């Protein structure tokens, strides 16, 4: 194989490698977060510091790539920025962390794969999207949503046989146990996280229409979210110990989540969407579910329940069915745009959530 072919192969796989890197970042974040939350880390302090780190890391991209943007921040923009930070970061991230603390990483991350379908349903209710039952794409999206909901119900309601990777005794010192009462509470938190993200996608679509500066938007949203988290957190817990930082796993998780799982992930996903379209990035999301389930079992000694395994498979099948239908729909819209000479803006139901 000549050097020309090697360069061509590398260029064609750059985006795929970037999306694989995003899933690796996500996997590391879930494992680290699960450990520190089980150790009693105060969630709103974690969110406050994480968003500060994320804003600092995104700032260079905003000042460099969008330095020529001089559009003033009107009161309308600030209002939508506040809503974006509240729904997409403070609420969604907070609910996810509480759900992760009360369940486990594999169970929690499986809910993130439901977000495109939940957003689709919410978009239909609000009139942003049409059901499209008379088209093949519409039928595939409905089928995908049905499979995903069925998978979530199976994962929630059916436990089944416990499967273990490796010898159980090796993980006894790090195994993290969760009571059934906490598990039910965590499930409600994760459902709330999905609903919050669905609202955020609608808010984000409106925000980007009136202020189309992606890096400035995420930087300002992170700053606002850090202030929101700080205010809520101080109302709940003002003890110095809850907010103090040390040279430990908590500090590593904060830097990791802010720099890699938020800033780097957002930039990579934005780049991939610009090159391959909005459907491409979510296609890799099931990889993090697979990576997390294996690592959580190996490192933390978590059980892999048959019900969770079957539910995860259905969720993945549903996700790909939905994305296939969405891709076919976007091709039809693009063809209609070319025929009519008009501009078609894709909906936001396909964007990847950064948690």
C-alpha cells in the first residue's frame, strides 16, 4: 500500500477516531464519577468546579475561532443562555449525577442513549417535528423509539441472572452496592435527566438561531451553570468540607470532566457534525455503554444483570433504527432543498449530549 493510500485511509478515518476518543472520554468520566460520588462528594460542588474548568478550556476556542463575531448580547440572548444552562447543565447534569450515585454507571449511561428518542417525542408534542407515519423514515423512527422504550422498561423492571467478569473476590474491596430504594430513586432521576436534555435541545436550537456562536454559547452557558450550581449548592450545604478540594481523585475527576469530557468532547462533536452531519456522532454512543459495562465489572466488581444486558441491546437496536430513519429523512429534506433552492435546518434531536 502506497503512502498516498495510507494518507487517504487516515484522512477518511479521522472523524471516526475522534468519535471513538469521545466515547473513551465518556467512559473514563462515568467510572471516575461513580467512584467519587460513592465516596460522598457533594454533587453541586462537583458541578460548580467542573463547569468553571470547562469554561476556561473552551475560552481559547471562542476567542480564536469566533473572535470576529461582534454581535452584542441582548437581554433575549441572556435569557436563552440562562435557560440553556439551567436545562442542559444544571438540571440535566445534576439529575444524571444523582441517578449515577444511586444506581451504577452501566445503568445510568444506558439512559443517555434514550435522549434522541425522548427529544423526538418531545419535538412531536411541541410541533417541531412531524410523525411521518406515511414514510419509511417515519416508521423507522417510531420503531426505534418503541424498541428503546421497551429496552429501558426491561432494564428497569427485570433483573434476571447476575453475570460476573473475572473472580468476584478480586473486586470485593472496591465493589459499590446500591439498595433497591436508592435504585428506584436513581431511575426517576435518570428519567428526569432525559426529559431535561430534551427541553435543552429545543432551547439550544432557539439560542443558536439568535446567537449562532457555538463556542461562546457553551463557554457562557458553563459560566452561568457554575453560578447556578454554586447558589443551589450553598443553599443545600454550606459546610467547608463539602466545597474543599485536595490532591485526590475528586480533583482529577473535576479537571478530567471539565477539560476532556466537556470542552474537548464538545469541540470534537462539533467538528464531526460539521463534516459528517448531525446523525454521525450519536452512532458511536453505544460504544461507551459497552466500554463502561466491561470496565465497571472489571474495576468496580459490578454485576451485569441479564435484564440490563437485554435492555441495553434493545436500546442500541432502537437507537440505530431511529438514526437510520433520521438519516433517510435528512436525505429527503436535502433533496427537497436542492430541488426548491431553499435552506433546510436540521433539528437538534440528533445531537450528542455531553454529560
